[in-house]
C-alpha cells in the first residue's frame, strides 16, 4: 500500500528537522547538494526538495538507522515516504 503524500511530506519534514540538528551530517548534505542555509529554509515546504533529503539519507543504511532511531519510526518508513514524494516512484523494468 502506498503512503499518502501528506504523511510522506510530514515524515520528510521531521527528517529534515533532525538533519538540521545533526552537526555531522548537515555539512555533508549541504556540501553534496550545494544548498545553503537560506535555500534550506526556503525549500523546506517543497515536496521535491524533501525527496532529495530522503534520497541523501537513503544512501547509507547507518544514516537511515540513526534518523529512524532518533525519530522512533520504522526503518522502512523513509523508503515508503520517498516513493510517495515527487520523483520517487519505483521503476519496473519488466
């Protein structure tokens, strides 16, 4: 069952809030995306940007575990939220 967009956005916003407070990962995210603090604030309401936040964290299982443990959410919720946001649909090659 697909996650509703509103729940996916709320999940991603919570994840973004966690990321902003993480002194280790925030600079890595900002450096890899080129986003600065102003753009980060302005883009927080953009579903596509929120998808990029989840894309970033989904690159490393350890990061997924850190954020999910901190937010007390199931590990698979990040991937489900990503799939519900723009650009997150799984590609079926068959």
